[in-house]
């Protein structure tokens, strides 16, 4: 599901999420798995901490209170979505309950082999085609009783208006013609017609959440920001990691209307401006590349 590494993890309510804590939780709630080897997972993300359990499982715990609502959402909906999409997604093996050791729900998933597309050698055009097919299938999944956008989705899938105040502040990071063009992209996004029907969205379509095997997209992971709403947020990868023929293939495959693409550019300009001042140089550089690309298309 991700590459293994030596990271110690994170914390929630003052608790360090590490192998010692996870081992104790397994003894408490899943004793049959408690003796299996535990290994940290590199690139586990900031929202959740992960440790590989044995050869075929993964323990995933929220790293902070704001990410707790994502846990039960994934546990409830991943089994239902699995039948609707053409690629593997995480399988829930166990549902950890809050306890004195860890005051939040947590999960045991099946391990999915694969290398993140961020570092894998992959045919980008084929990746774009496979990803588009996955997202089209996800959009068609049954939405009955599914969660609308909210804090659990970090606002993904919601109307862009909830980002307007932040975006106006972010525009201070650019000047002159760049600022005018960025502001224009945002105005067009805000003015675009809203999504007519709420559909399933992934909410965090990034190359770190796309797994590759044999040079092809093999699985999609991390549905913490998923929900039912506007799928425009899932288009941002067009500008962050796809270009040329891959971008054109993705656009054709998604088969979205012009208004959705306008809202998607809004999500992308927000993301680009947000990353410009990122503390990590590679994130700031990505923000600059995305901004330059969006402005070149304006």
C-alpha cells in the first residue's frame, strides 16, 4: 500500500502513535493478530498513521481529533464502494474501537502491494485513462445515505464559496499580472454553474494515493476525504501531475462539462497558491508549477 520506513508516527490527545501503542491495541481488541510483526510505513501521510501488520494487513489510526470522523466513514463505505469501482481499494479487516489506550476508532486494512505513482515508472497516458475510468465509476456509485461534504472531507466536494475568504488572502502571495490572472480564474470558478447532482468524489486524487504495479495503475487508496457532492475537486490532478497527451486523455475520459472544469480550476488555483509558501521546497515548487500552468491556460 506504501513503502516501508522508519518514521515513528504522530499523536492524538497527547498519545504517540507507534508500534508500542499499536501492539497494545491489538492485544486488547484483536489478540489473534497481536504477535504479527509490525513495521512503520513511510509516506503514511499527516492525517493518519500507518503500520504494516504481518504480510497482508495494515493498521491505520487518525493522527489528530479532526481526522477521527474519517475513520468510521471509511469503515462504513469502503465495502460498498469496492463493488462499484474497477480497481482495488482498501479492504476493512477490523474495526478498532475507542478505548483508554486510544480514544478514537481505528482500522485494520488489507495490505495492497504497489508503489505510489509519485515515484513509480508509469505510462502517464495510460495512468490518466485508467484513473478517469475509476473516477467515472466512482461517480456512478449509489449515493443513498452517503455523507455530504463537511469537516470529514476537509471541505472537498463542497461549493467553492467556503474557500473564498481564504482565497482572497492567498492572492496576496502573487502580484501584478499573476494576481489579476489568478483572481480571474477564481471569479470564473465561483461564477460557474453548480454541480446539478451530488455524486461520489474521492477528495484527494494525488499521485501519493495512486498505486502502480507493472507500470499500470493498480489501486486507489485513502478515502478519508471522500463523500458525495461536487466532483470538481477530483480534477486538480490535471494540473498537478498530468500534462500533454496524459492531460488530454484524462479530460476526455472524465467526460465532465465546462462548468465542472471551471470549478476544478478553482480548486487547482487554491491549491497552487496554498503551496507557494509551503515549508518544504518541493511542495512550494509544485505550487509554482501548477500556478504557471493555470496562468498559461487563462
